[in-house]
């Protein structure tokens, strides 16, 4: 599951220069950041080792740049051209949302 990739000490290179390191369950070193006197570690580690906030995972936008924050999400459909995600409810609804028509012209919709 991509949501279970641990944030280790060297994740997110070049991001979060104010990081503070801490040990998790005596198993691995991770980091936290501080915002308004609160410590945070709510980062998703992309396959390209970039990090985004968890709120940006499965939001129909490729925030990682490599699409890994949108992989394995059940709330959307990825157009065949790979450049656009649409809500799964828009697939096979009779309206074209993907420029390549893949949301309507496919085996699941009964039109090819």
C-alpha cells in the first residue's frame, strides 16, 4: 500500500530544512516539522522521493509529479492519455471528460 511507505530521515531531500529528527518505535529514524508550536509528520513519500501532505493524496491531482500519490486510489479514473484524473462517478456517465474519450469509449461502458 503506498500510504504505508514510512517517512525516514532522508526522505524528501531538499524539502523541510527545519526538520527535527526522532526515532519511531526504536526501529527507524524519521523527522517532524514544527508549525504553530505543533509537530507534524503527515507526509506521503512519493516514488520519486518527493513528499506531499497526506491531504493531497487521491485528490485527482498529480502532486508528486510521478503520479504515485494517485496510484491505487478508488475514487477516480485515470484517462488513457495518463494526464488527467476524473472522479470515478464521471466514468460511463454519457458525458466525455477525457480528451482521449477513454472515460466513455471502453469495455466497462460497453462502447469501444
